[in-house]
């Protein structure tokens, strides 16, 4: 459950963001087709008598369906003093309803092999499920029950629990993150008091704490009726049956209060406002400059989207040229417009290099504006932005869920699911003159809000004339459980035409149908794996070169990572700017990155542009530029990133955990980025040597999925086959010396942390171990899903966290079993004890029902496994990396099917031993460390952020 709209939405929606307009009632269904390129999006829209808007889209390419229900309610429907309700209610709708018991929404969907979630943002709330097609009626039953048969079940205890969960989400996303309070400061000061965008979606902490059940019921009654909702069904279904099902489950739900359309409330500033805040988690300063703009779907909103990209994206951008290249004040520039339902804002975000002053950055922004005005915009600049839209659009509708989101958004916010056609035309109509016009109208010489978030103790880094922002930070208190008496009363049932307490029958689940794949070996030794998928005119590919971080040397850790960065900075015949522009003009994306055990080049392009895209990959790979100037900037960026991560509790936890498990003599004990000292010592000659020694097709694998057959795929690689010569590459192996024989509690201090990050575990198995997959199945009910025991207790029962999980992670190298969570600071001790107790208890065995649930969730979900090109690419990568047979998934399914309670218990006892695990906690030591001293651990140690032992006297009070 999320406070932000999902980024899976197609780019046309990302560009325009979301709003709500009233929907015109249609008295009869009207099948329509909207043409976009060669793609046709067929949909049928109609309306039930109670006002529920229904949109149907058939897609029989996979045996699955997606249901998305979007309500016209977001945080913009709240009031001052009662904020966070839309998001809080999103959580409440996952609890129970009159005919669905507590915590059963997730479990029932997982039990049929599906997935579900929800999201809330300023202008809307959405709930969604993706299930095998035989479970479509189950979704209709669940969604209709929480739309029309929920409010009688909202009790004081259930409400209190979700209050805690939402507050933990806020701590995790906002309070415990660098720059986490920035949006709060911006919106409080760009939108006046009482404006619907003046507060955050997550709400004010005091409002969440003061909310009552009566508040929630009133909010539900007003906004969660069928007349304020759109239901989208997409996927493999029969139309007549679907319509009958929708009528049965939703048709009898009564209308609620009418919801009036919000009026546009664009704002202006009479003067510039300047604020600063000393951030507990920041190690470098960050500047934001924000101007009020205009609501969505206007000509100016489209042009402002282009303006953001032209100012900040890529090496041609004025902000990059001035702030990164000339002045070296930052390593990255961001600017974007966000036009929403009733207002908009344009934002520039710059995180400074270490020690750089935000006053200088602010001055540099205006220097960049002058450069932008002087250099102007070319037609090519406009076209390279438009070129990416088609590819991104197809990516956005590559799943039935993406299609559901798109149709729902357009129906709710434009009154027409087919608005996509007009939307694309509006984007295509943007000219360079439009961009200049909106720059002059909204940005140039106009007042703005500027925020300076600086490291604690360094107020001198703030922009000039800043006043202290009124950020409210929660104080750490002793944990006191508030028991809420649950009065057992019989829930009053809302009348229905049929017995809703009986779950619908599922029908026969789709059988496993693994897509046909092919493989080949090139003459230079490179292995090629492919799957042809013709649904969309796209291709996704990856080139994997094994080694990666494992090939680093201990005195210069981070060479591999720097090398993949520098190789994207131009080629022997193209400057960095020219290479970037050629990729953009193809509407393609090419990325190169380092992992622990490989170097990967990833690409995504339209099939018609595959040959030219592969030509660029070949040039990047075989003709590196080794640009010295870019190398200096990359080093600076990497070092600043390492220093910033030292204040991020999650990164600190991950790094210390890896070091403790693998030991200092194993390369996986260190992050791929290296350390400040190691990166500072690296020269460009080190990168050249790494490239010369370790890049070879003989160890490499190429994977390709899309609208292309084997013959044409191999033909696209002919030049690479002939030009890339093989050499011997030896990847080092490291002895894993850590054999844990005791329970050790390691505490890393982050003063005033609002949450504690918990990682519990030890090294276990490689992915290729015969027990790896069976152990993964065994873990599912412990912590492998939302319905895992640790999450149900820590989140749903106790309200200590936003989420808790456990799982195995291995590759060719043995990886860890890890149980993890981020919990409210004052529940750290209790949470660790719950983890420890649940792991121990799990070894006693699970019930027959739990094993059946595990089998259903894992086997039936295979119907969703092969839908998108990215999913298929992942399958090919697994086949190539581990030498698995192409049908390895069918073998895994048989392992699940045949697992017995005895085998499950034996696996748990073999691979789960809480008495020998490392318990790594990252949080506020001053308030939390001492209570672990006599808690039954074999050793209790206080560590610094590098994993070195320190004493309690080193901890700041």
C-alpha cells in the first residue's frame, strides 16, 4: 500500500499526472477503438444504475485478468486538521468487511495465485488485483464487499492498528530518510492554508494520532460509493459473463453522497519564500526551487513537461552544463513539472557535492537560465523528447495491469478511457515556441519557494536569507502498548440479494505454459538466449559479462563500478553528448551497470530500431572513449554518493550485515561502489586494465525478448560476433570463512533515528544448491509474502512496522537467509524478540492449511509469470546464468506440489537456527542499546558504520 501513484503508468500519464473531472453518463455501452501507432486499444464503457463506471478491455494473450477500481478521492478531499484520511482509509479497506474476515484480503488473493495492492495520491485512490482468469469472480466478490459491505466492521482496535501502520510508513518514508521533510516544507509554503495540496498524502502525524472511528466512517460514506468510482476489467474474459458478474456483485450497492468536481485552484506567489532545515540524515546539502504552475491537460502543462527535460536531462541541458560541468557544484540535476487536478508546480532539485554552498547553486541555476535563453531550443531537441514517448507508451501497457491503470486514469480524470489519442496528439503538438512561452510565463523572473536542507550543524551551507522551516520531528519515547478493548458484537449485515458470506468457486486454474525459447552459440563463444513475443513492437535485451565486483582488487574496490559508468560517456567517435542524443533519437534506452557478480548492458527499443540500437551497444562495448574529464566527474559523484549513504540507515545496515557475514577477506563484504579511500586511489588506467583483462564474449551471455524471431535476432549480432574477440578470463573465488556458532547482537548507532532497521540471518546456500528452491518454498509462510507470520504479527497485530519479510538469497556463491524489517524505534527490543521467537516456533512445523496456502500461492501464480518482456528476460537470464533447463519452472512446480509437512519441517530445522544468527540493528543506540545486554544473546556489540567495534561512551546522547 503506497502513498504515491504507481510509476508503472504509461509515460503519457506520468507526464500529465492525475486529476478528476465529472464523468458523463452513458445510457448504453459503446465499443470503441483508439488507434495509437499500429496498436489498437479496444474498450467498452458503460454505467450501472448506481453510477459505477465500468470499462472492459479484452486481452487474451495470457490467462489472467486485472481488476482496478479507482475512486475519485485523494488527499485533496481532506480538510486542515483531518489530513491523511484518504491514505489511512486505503489501509482500512484491506482489513476486513462484513463477509471477509480479518486479514483475509491479501491471503485470499494470494491463495488463488494473484497479487494485489493499492495506492493513494493527491487526486485519487486505486485498488487493484491481478489473478489467473479462473479467479475473476473472487476479485469481484472481494472488491464489491469492501465497496458496499465494509463500514460495519470498522472497530476501534482495527482502526488503532492501521493508525500505527500508517505512522510507521511515514517514519520509514519521511522521518528516517535524508531530505524526507522537503515536500512538506514546499507544499506548506507554495499552497496557502486550506488549499487541498497544502498537506502531504501521508498526513500530519498529529492528525493521524487524533483521528477517530467516527471520522473514518464519515469519510467513507462520502467518498467510497459506486457513484465516485471506475471499475476496469482487463484481460482474458468473456464479455457477457463479465457483465453479469459485475452486475451481480456491484449492481445492488447503493449510491452514496454526490461528489462534486473540485474547482481549479492555481496559485501565485507575491514574493520568493526561503526556508532551511538541518537534516539529521543528510551529509550534503540539497536545494529545491519551486514555482507554481497550472493544472493538467492544459496546453501549458504539456509544454512545461518538455521544459523540465530540456533544462535538466542530459549533457545538452543548461543546468548540467553550468552546475555539473562548469562549476562542479553537483553531480546531477533534476527539473520537472507536476500538473495535477487543480494546480501545478515546477521544481528544480539539486543535491550538492560535499561541502558546496547552496547559495552558489542557486546563483548557478539562474546562470543556467541565462544560458538556456541564449542557446535556445532546436527542433531536434523537441524531437528527441518525443522520440521516447512511443517506446515508453508501449512499455506502460505491456501488462494487463498497466492497461487497467491507463483506462482507469483517463476515465476518472478526463471522462473518457480513450483520451489517450488526444493526449498523444497534445504532446506531439508541443513546439519549441511553446516551451519558451511557458518558461517566460511561469519561471523567468517569477517568485518561487526555495528550500535548503543541510547537514546537522552546517547551517552556513543554506541559501542566503533562509528562515528556519517549521519541521516537526517526532521525539523517541518509551514504548507503551495501548490496549484497545475489543467488544465482541455480532456485525450487522447489510442486506444482499444473495449470500455474500460464501466465497465464489474458482473453477479450474490455468495449466503451466512455459513460453518457447531458443538458444545458440556464436563463433566467438558468446551464448545467446531468446523468446519471441509478438504482442507489442518492442524488444528488451541484456548482455551479461560475468565477473563484475568479484574482479575488483582489495586495494581499489570500485573499479568495475566506475568502469561501467565511464563506458556510457561517449565512444571513440562520439562525444558523451553525441552518444546520448543518438540513443534518445531512437527512442531507446541503453544502460550499463555493475553487480556483485557481473557487468550488464540493458536495452529497450522499438523493434524497427533494434539494428541501430545494437550498433550503438557494439560501439559502447568495443570502442570506449575513456573521457578523462567525465572520469573526474564520475569519481566525484561516486565519492559523494558513498558519503551520503553513510547517513542512510538502510544502506548502513546492508553494508555492515554483508561485512559481518562474508568477512573482510571476501569481496562481497564490500559494496560495489567501493569506499571513499579506494575510489580516490583509482585512476583511469585501472579502468582500462580491467577492461582489457576481463571483457570477453567467451564468458558472456546475450538475452533477447520481443517481436523478433531467432534468425533476425542473431543477424542483429553479426557485427558484434565478428568484431569481439575472445580471451581467457578467470573469475576469482573466495573462501567463505564465516561459520557462525553463536547468536550475536550488533548495534550500529544512528542518533535520533525514528526507526530501527533490523537484519537477522547468516550465510546459507547458493542458488544452485538442490535445497535452495525447496527452502524458498519452506520460507513462504514464515516471511515470503504479506501473509507471512512475521508480517502478520509485527505489522497487522502489533502495528510496529510497515512491513516484515524473510527469505533466502543466493547465486553461484552461497547467500544469506535474512529476516528484516524497519520498526518504530521504541519497539526495537520487542520486534527482535518476535523475530527470534517466530523463527524458533516455525521449526515445529506448520499446519496442513498453511502448506496448502503455500502451494496454491506459488503454483497458481505461475499464470502471471510470463506476461511481460521483462519477466521473460529474467527467466532467460536465470537459464543462462545457472545452466538450468528451459523448463526449470515446471520442475520447481513439481517440488512445490510434492512437498509434505515432514519435508517442510525438516527443511526448517536444517536451514533456520536462530541461535547462530547475526542480529544487526541500525538505530538510536542512546535509547535502545542497553536493553539488549541481558537479552540472552551470546554476545552484544556496539559497532560504527564501518562495522568496527566501539564502546557505549562513543555514542552521542
